[in-house]
């Protein structure tokens, strides 16, 4: 007999390929795959696209380690199960690597004056996306500005600062955050230093500024010898010393609040010295004149001025401030009282009076005719009665 054999081999279908879930990783170059092991046939890893590679000796390992992954390009790996002549089964897994987001830099804190809006200044995210959010405070991010490093913000307030947060993110990587605080200073109260003061014979005074309801008020000396007493610089009603009657002192009240422009106002303190004590000179009694010369002590402090108190006399033109003024219209019938007044600013005046009395010439004396008498001890004289002055007999 002649015989021949044939062998029929039947391959089982390979296990259905399951490459595992796609993976998104952060800032790595290696990963571990996670295919379902082939219980029928053989499983094999291959690279479909991308820069990743399968480590040596790992091609048939369901949990193969892979390398050379990149944050710029994803890599697709294929898990193929095969068994003899049966059709292969394949499944792909994509490994995506996210780069670390740019380190968040929100920009320097800002202190502004009397505004409700501002512009933020974060460092742009070159990796990932930057996003602004409000952490605390009344400020808001303008519509469409959340991802703008130079976002405009509104509703800022002078009563409460607003903290804005710049968050950079990229996929599954941890976010990076940085905060910026926007503080708005209100305009300081308009400075009002108070009215200028003119005082008499003092070295100290009390200032009278309007208190600062916004910001801080501070006194300084602009010019002059005056000084602000210790601990009084921020007191609207500060006490000041070392004032002088020879030089006025200018004090400045400055209101300030943070970065806002200061407001200033000045007050001048002038001190008048006491006027020289008035000395009008001795009273004068003159004979048969209508003019005279006065003799007051000159005023070395302040000004001296002559006035007429009573009587017909007058002060000659241009002579009112002359200690040695000439006066006219004196009369023998009525004395004239002149007053010398020394004055200096707000100080009390000093006054002294002088009386000018003019005597008329006496009447001519007429004693009467000579008398020859006989044997008497008494007689009657017959002189004229004086119409001016007094007549007096002398032996």
C-alpha cells in the first residue's frame, strides 16, 4: 500500500487587542503602557506615529516601558495580538505629554490714586494658558480680559484693596499661581492752613488747620524763626514757639495720602512788638503866640501820631507823625490838648497828652496920678483895672 498523511492545525483567534486607555502625562519622557495581556497568541507593541520608542526587550510586554516621549508631539503606540494564520487584532493608545506651564508672574503690586480702573501686567504664558481671577476685594476683570496678561480691571475702591491671581495651566500639570494687589489711595483732604495771624508781643501761638479726614496732615516751617513744638507736627491745632517780632514765620499744612499728589496751604504768623510807651513831653505855657513846637519821645517801636483832643489848636500839614510837630491856631482864650499815640499793628496803643496854654500879653499898667496928701495914714489908689492879666501893687 502507498500512504500519505496531512496535518490539519487550527489556530485559535488571538485575544482581542486592548492597548489600554490613552495617557496624558506631565513633563516626562518615559511611560509604562498597560495593554491587556494576550491569553491567545502573542501581543506586540509598535510605534504608529510620534517620537516615542519602545524600550529594548519590551515589545511583547503588555506593560512595556517607552521612552523619548515629547511635549511637542504625542506618540501613538499599537498593541497587536496575533496567532498563526488568524487575522491580527490591533488597538492603539496615545501618550500625550504636557509641558510644565510657564511660572506665573502676576507683576508688581500697584498703588494708584483716585481711580476705579487699572491695567494688570502679568508675564505672558509661553507654555500653557494664563487666566486672571479675583481672590479678594471689589475689583472685577473686564469682559473678555481673563486670559490677557495686560487685562483691564474695574470697580476698584479706595476703601478696600483687590487681589488678582494670575494662574498658568497646561493640561494635567500642576498650575502655577501668583497674586498682585491693587491698592487705590483716595485724594487727600484739601489743605486749609487757617487764616493768617497777627499777634502782639508773644513767642508762641496755636495753629488752626482744617483736620485731614482723608490722609495725614503735617505741619512744616517754610520760612522764619518759628518752630513746631515736639509731637505737634500732625496736630491741626499745633502749638508753635520761637516766634519773633522782627521776622514773620510761614507754616505749611500738607495733606498727603499714599501716592496721591499732596495738597498744601500756608499760614503766616506775624508778631507785633509792643509800641514804644508814649511820652508827649512836658506841658507848655507860652505867651502871646499862635504856634508852637511839640516834643514827644520818638517811637522806636511802631508809629507815633499826634491828634487834637480839645481846643482850637491844629497840627500842621504833614506833621502828624513828627515827634517835634509844629502846631498852629493856638489861642490865649482856650488851652489846646494834644495827644501823642504810639501804635504797632494789633497791639494796644499807648497814649500821653500835652497841654499848650497861651497867655495873652497883660494890659498896660496905669497907676494913676501922683497924690500929695496931708496928715493921713490911708488913701485910695486909682490905677486902671487890667483887661488882660492881673494887676498887683508892690511897694
